[in-house]
């Protein structure tokens, strides 16, 4: 189900989403306001926040949602924005305790609406799974949470495919809303984490991409820019032969991603755009609905990232960007 079909209002979502993870704390309020202004001016209209966002910053509990809510109120643009927030994340001081009970979700949802100054949420995400709870119980909790119909649709973040399928099958049988959107880490950069790992943050691997293509479930991709790995500082670093550590996105630096950076740079030169725009365009050209989430304090970087909407990639170019060295020609066919 495409994000565009998730709302009765008929609002057409922008293909690139703005993340607000450190807004109001690590990113000061006035800088966050400027970032959202720049995103809106560039044609963006989907904001992603969460009950837990900014909590890792000193004094940051609730700061992201409050900042987004204040911006919506100050700019009077609520009717132009598709807004999603998340609940059910463990406390950072007790990550081992899952929080998908009805009491947990009611508490998180009430806090979020208050901070955002809203009566209604377009998207409400479960930020983490609670594997100890049967999916039937979780879906019943969501149905109860939405008894007054204050939620447009439900999404999940960092859930395993089998649990999503089981949850949606139960919701259909029970006549309840299922999950229409999944949020996972994904970018052109290969990530070391896969679904066999115990990490609570999950990243798309080949099997997950194939599952999304088979089911058609919409994906919002966090870490879509791999910590700036395809940015200009890394492009210059690659042109000088990769001396020392990567200037940006060090966690993503490996031989596979160095090759992908070189290819994105080569393709960007042919298309008169940036390597970062190529990396975002690769996500936008997936065979199932994929919405990259960008995040930055820099208005110039936000405008540059939104420029990826103008980059067109051929199927063979998308394949070439991720093919192994021994399986790929020096340049993609058709260019």
C-alpha cells in the first residue's frame, strides 16, 4: 500500500521525508525551524518524529515533538503536512524492557499529542516490537488506542517480516487496521547489520528487499544518506585515494561502499548532480514504494538532498551501483 493511499484527506506525500531526531536539543529550535522551512519550500510535506527522539541529548526529553508542534503552530501549516510519530520505544536507561502494552502506548500517545499540540496523528508507528507479546495482543492494543479514531494509519519500525505478516493477518481477521508502512534503515551503502543480528535497529538486506517487493508494503528508509557517506567531503576523499579514515559516515566505510561511492560519483558527473543525490535517487527508484528520510541542520544540505527528486536513473544504472566489482562493467549500459 502506497503512503499516498493511507489518508482519507487525499494529501499527496512528498517522496522524501524529513527526520527530526535531534530537533530542539542537539539541533537548536531556531535551526530546526529553518530546516523545516527549507524542506517545506523545496516541496516536502512529510515529517517523521518520535516520543523518544532527542532524549539522548541533555534536557532533550520530548524536545523533537515539541519543536515540530511549535513549528506547525507558528507556521500554520498543519493542513499541508503529513505527520508521523512513534511510541513503544524502551526507555534508554532500560532498553531490555519492551513497551507495547496498552498502558505504555496510551501514555506515549497522550504525551505525543500534547507535545505536538494535536488532536490527531496521520501515522502512528510502533518504534520497537515486543516479541514476548503475541501479535494479537499488540494489534488489539492498537485498536483500543484508536477507539476514538485519532490515528490515520499504523506503521512499524524495526520489526521482523514474519511478525508484520502475522500481525496484518490477525488484523484482517479481526476487522482491525493493520500496518501499512514499515520503517527500517536502508541506503546505497551496504550495512554490516542484517536480520540475523540481535540489534534492535534493523537494516534492509536482500531478503527484506525481496519481501517488500513481493508484498508491496511501503518502506520509509532511515539512515538513507549513510551518515553523509556520499557527501562532497567523502567524494574528495575518494578522489585522493581514500587516505586515512572516512571524513563522514565512518561506520559505513568498507571496500564495498568505497566502490559504491566511486560509482555514485562517476554517475553523478554524467548526470550533472551530486553523488548524494544519486544515492537518494537509487532509493527512489526501487521496485516498491520507498521514501528516504533525510536529516540535517543545514538548509543548503536539505535543498541539495531534495534535488534528488530531479535525478532519473535507468534500471541498469541502479543495478550497476550495487553490483560486485567482478560482475560489473566499467560503466552502466546505456550511458
